[in-house]
C-alpha cells in the first residue's frame, strides 16, 4: 500500500469505472493513445476483484462537431471556440457502429453491468462520463450510481488527461469518494495535458493509487 492509497478492502458500495477502452484509442487506431492497449489486461484483472463494474463508450455521429473534418481549414489537435468554450478538434474517431467504436477485443466487457455511451449529440463533445463539455448537459450517470448505492468510484482507462480526468473531477464534484488507478490509465499528453490532469485530479480531492494496491 502506498501512502496515498485507500483501504483496499472492497465492498458493495465500490464500483470500477472503465473509461473508453475502444479500438480507435488503441495503437493503430484513429486517435491512438500511446501504449493504450497495455491497460487492458490490468483492467481485466482488476475487474475480477470488484463487486461492480461499469464502462463508458465514446459514440459519435459521423459528422460530430469535435471532428477536424467538420471544420474546413482546421487540422486535428487545433483548438476552436465552440459555443460552450474552447474545444480541441480530433481526428474522426469512435463513429457509431464502426469497428473503431467497439471495445478492444481483449477487454472483458461482459463484466460491465452498464455501458454508458457518450458524445452522441452532434454539437457537444463529451469527455466526462457525467457531464458533457458544455458543463450543463448531464449523462444521468451520477443519479444511476447514487440510486444503486455506490459511494466509492475507482477509475481506469483512456485517456488520463481527457476523458478520465474530466470524469474524475465530475465524480468528486458529485460527492463520490474517488480513486484514480494511475497505472491502469494512459495519456495522450497534448501540450503538457498529462501533468495538468494529475494536478487537477489531486486538487479535486481524488486519491491516486497503483493497481498493485488493489485486489484482483
């Protein structure tokens, strides 16, 4: 156990939240996260030790407003001003119904009690599993988790500095006890975004642990 680790005994109020283990975020995918596939066996192992597991899935329409292809003259990874604030433009990825949107074939998605799809509204990107990027449109996940009596959420998946970070921050704001499993995540690290994400995670009040600190 590290100094930052929570009590590793898991109970009925604990849930593992697996963020976006999808083909387009894996090496060779449309928006590859470096070494992203390395977390799959770690997450599968962890899931065996958790009483509850849920997963999220990016699920964009083909003309999603966050795609650089929808902004003539703009390149992927540029930033534009959306109605709700700055928005990074991405390569087309995780388009509904495509193989890129599917979970990595080695991920045991059958362990998930819920698969939450996000980013399906054309005009709003959705990093967080809880609130879309306009910061007012909710996914309903917080209510679902509270209705089921979950109190402590453990986060793993892709990418640390975007969808994982925003989900962790929103989970803290919603009143959950939050744990980030650092080595069960990987980052894009765009212009220092990983360091900023880890600072934000700590500032939000989340605990950061390694997978070895947990059962599974």
